[in-house]
């Protein structure tokens, strides 16, 4: 995070009305904001000061957002939230593969953008401005309740579901990163850290067991879906209670 107390966001979009909406939403909620119309302006802005996160449009004049995302990720670990008018899953997945941390389709609710920005900053190790640290509660999805403190899972039928420690950790990783594609290597790193081996197959076993416990049809999963050639995605909405 920059040296000041207030996170600074760079908004890159060629549509003046989008820049205005995003900027006003973030400024009204305690962020400092700079804007850029295209990739050239973005790079000039970033050459002059430090930012904590970039909100980056996919379709820009000149160099497009995917190319800029790839360049940013090659040079730094700055968090990136991509915006696009395209709702196609392929575009979203490609954006995530290029290194974006999250993806929002236009038209969007400004409050959702704010929530996404805060969540990405929190995931990247930065405290989201104005939010308490160390918040651990209950994650609710499709009638399920995952208690992160008591390490309990309750079904929509209000029954306790037995999970091993490894299965719980894997489900918590998915639920905290809902709608985000995670590769097998990322899942290994997030659940086992530096102890993970590239030949470790435990993720496959845990995933299969979780699907049997969560899914109505484990062979055609609706919650933890496979993104062929990329990884897995927790496909439902998650609310923190």
C-alpha cells in the first residue's frame, strides 16, 4: 500500500461516465482516485506515483485491457479488477488467466464494485479501508453455512456435515474466492503453502469428497465446477454473516 493512510486507486476506462461513477463511488468511501483514458495515460500515471489497485477496462483505444493486464502482472503484483461490457465466460477466464484478481461486467452496481475492490485489497494482504481486521464469520451459500471460527458446515436441511480438516480448508479457500477461477497449483499453495509438492494429488481426492458431500449430482457439479484446462471455480454467490 502507498505510504499514506488512504488507499489510492487508478481507474482506466475510455468512457467518461464510467470513470465518473467509479471515481465518485470510491472517493465517497474514503479512497483516493486517479483516472486514465487509455493504456498510455495509465502508464504515465503509474510512472509518477504508487497505486494500491487498478480498475482496468477490457476494451480500450490502442492497447487493450488484456494486454495491459499482462504487462502490469509481469512487472508487479498490484491488484487488478477488470471491467468489461462482455459477459462471456471465455473473456472472464482469459482476463483471470492474464493475472486479473477479479472481473466485473458492465453495467454494474457501484456498491458491488466497491465490495469487489475492498475484497481484492483484503485478499492481496492489504486491509480494505474502513473495514475491521481479522473478520472471521459465517459464509452462507445456496442454503449452506460454513462457520470459519467453529469450523462447522451445516446443510440447507440444518444438519452438521462431517468434514476432515483438509476438506474444510479447501472449502474455505473456495468460499472466500467465489466466482474466481483457481488452478490446481493455486489450491495447493492456499491449502498447504510451501509444503505442497507439484506431484501432490491430495487436492483431487479432497475435491472429489467435497463434491460428494455438497453436490446433488457429483458427476454434474453445480457448486464447484471444473473449468477445463484452467482449474476450478466456486460458482455460487457467497454472503458473509
